[in-house]
C-alpha cells in the first residue's frame, strides 16, 4: 500500500467514522441541553430553607434541538470530507482547511451553549454562574486549541504543523474528559484535527505544493525552506 493510499484510508476512517456518529452525538446533546444548560427548565424553591431544584421538560422536547445540533455536526464533517477529497494532492492546504473546520466546530459548541443558556424559561431563576460553572474550563481549552489550529495557517515546517495539531487534539480531548456532554461538538473537532494530523504525520507525504513537472516537496525539504 502506497503512502497516499494509507493517507486516504486513515482520513476516510476518521471522517466516515465521525459521520456515522452524527445521530448518536445529536442524541447525546440532550443531557447537555437539559442537565447542564437547563434549557426548557425552571428553577423553583419551596420555601426559604429549600435549596431549590430544576424542573425540566420531558425528553421529547429536546429532540428538535438535538437534531439541529446533529445537522450542523453533519455539515461540518461533510465539509471536512470534501476538503480532504478536493485538496488531497495539496496536503498542506487540506491540513489548514480541516483545521478551520475544527475551529468552526469548537466555536459552534460554545455558541450552542450560549444560545441554550439564553433561552431558558423567562420565569425561571437559574442561579448566576450556571453557564461558567460548566463552560469556563472547556472554553479556555477550546481557545488555546483554536490558536494552535490557527497556527497551521502560517506554519510550513512539517514538525511544527504536527506539534500544533497534536496540542490541539490533546486540549480538545481534555475538554471532552472534563465535560463529556460536549461530545456533540468536540468529537467532530477531534475528527477534523485528527484527519489533519494523519495528513501531516506521513513522513514521506509532501506537505509543500508541487509544481507541474517537478517532484513534490518532501517534508525534510519543506522544513529546511520553512
């Protein structure tokens, strides 16, 4: 099996595997919306001494929002798949493009949390800091991961690109461990960043753009030029 065939196989498994997870991930978003963001919930106290509790809608009410998240996830993964399919002859371009998809997925995750927390029942009295209690640490990790992913847009040395992608994958994975209900957004981001890492990790696969009639630029040559 040639190097390019190995890349196609690895990237295909990464992206197709994530596409198969779209529906499960959209359903997994329900605990995030209901139990962490308290969408469609009221906070009630039965007296001054009562610490209070959340009264939430039944599970059917969350199917619609969950499917919306799933559709967005599917579109993000489809974009990553199309990027790889179109730009596989130009791996550095593909790496940068899937890094952009990963950043978009992280931004979407934070935006979804803000929208969900901002659409609680008007009569509810959700305690202050409920959003930051869940999202503060993941958002910090997402921000650093996004910076690492964005660096792939200016880096040309293959080793530096791999380090940036590896750091982003580790940070996104850490955020998922800290808050597993964010998997609906972090798994697609991991899939896209992982696909980029697979592309950049092929030691014999060119990262530079080759010109017609000339051999492709090898990672070692690209590193010297960078």
